[in-house]
């Protein structure tokens, strides 16, 4: 089962459950993602309660028909969050550690973070800076080296419990961060800096989140300019540890999304360009499609 938000031309923005290929409207039970996450806190019977809600829900059509570029005249999926912030963990893969050390001229800071007890966790995006699948992500106008960062995302409720998994794109300006690590917020946080898949796989649907393949494909004009993949098994830290650190002295009353780092880094001579098509897929969760635009 997958959670989602979708638009219905007659009902407006709705909250849904995708199950067995069908999209169900469960807005009468949960008005949105925030309400669902608040309700889910401390519930041991999460899957059973969701199945019970499906018994009285309206089936609005096949999920595949809703997973397409937004059309105001048709049902279509939206970004999965309403009030949730997006945070991110960094240097969780060996490949990311190497790349960020290289871009920072061997400062040593990322080597230390990779092996330190405390992980790097930072604010990534507000809901207004986040887009869904088939919407445009942006590259900064004041950067010459921009890359997507495909990541496994965790949907977490106010009790800091893992509820589900999604696909994320943590857009990054490598030249800005490489100039000085203190510039990380400018390299990471700006309009359309983050994309999330429309479907969120419930935690029970993923047998082992450390045994998933993340795939990245970047198309330009009619050809593929980059293709790569990585196993989430290469994440050096336990996911529970990342969640625990995020929750330290922090409150997320409507829940939160945590991106878990990237292990796919394009070569140093590659940078995204306006018009590029970025596709990120993760086993059992879904695919995130976004076109690249120049900053807003």
C-alpha cells in the first residue's frame, strides 16, 4: 500500500491510499498527510486500521491513470506532503564522502563527518520549496555546477516513528558548497530545490530498506547523459540512528520527511542544464520524474 495526495477536478485536493492498483479517496477519514501522521503515532495496528478505512472509501480509478503530468481536468497525483518539512542526512555513503572531499579541496571535514558518532543532518526544504513528480526542479542561477542527489526518503510521524518510504531528489550546487562548507544552506535550500515522489510506500511493504536499488537516469535532448545506480545497503548508518538524531530536541507536530543521503554522484565535469529530464527509481517505492529549469 502507498499513501498519496491527489487532485480531483470536482473535489479538489484529496488524501488517498493506493492499493492493488486502485486509488482510493480516504479524505473522510484523514483530511491530509498531517492528520494521517498525527493519527498514526503510537499505533501498533497501522496496516489493519488502514485496511478498515479502505472498506468505506471511494475508489476513484486506477493509480496508473493518475500518475502523470498534472492536468487540471483530470485526477492526478500531487507532492506527498502538506505541512511537513524536509530534512536531509549527508555523507552517509562512501561515494558521497569522496566526492564532497574532492569538491572542498581535501579539507578533511567530510572524512571526519563520515566516521563521527554524530551524523550530518540539515534542513533541506519547506513544503513551498518542494515539488512532486512531473513538476520542475530548479538549478541556481549563481551556480555553475548543479547535480541531482537521488535518495531514499523516510516519512516520519510526530512520535518520530517510521511510517513509510519515498523517493527524493536533494538538488545541490556543488561549487557553492565546495567553496565553503558554511555555504551549504545556499547550495541546498532555494526555490524548487527538492522533489519527492507522489507515492509513499508504507513501511510494511518494504521487507528490507537496506536492500533496495536506487537508479538515476538523466536525459538531455534525445539521449541519456548519465546513468547510475547504488544499493541502499551502502548507507553507513542505521536508519533508526538518523531518525533518532533528527528528533533530538526537535518537534515535528505534523511529521517530517528525512532524506538519507546519496550514493550516486555524476562525474566532476557534469552539470545539469535547463531542459534536462531527471528520473529516479527505487525498488518497490516508485519513480520520480522531473524536468530541470533555471532558478525561479
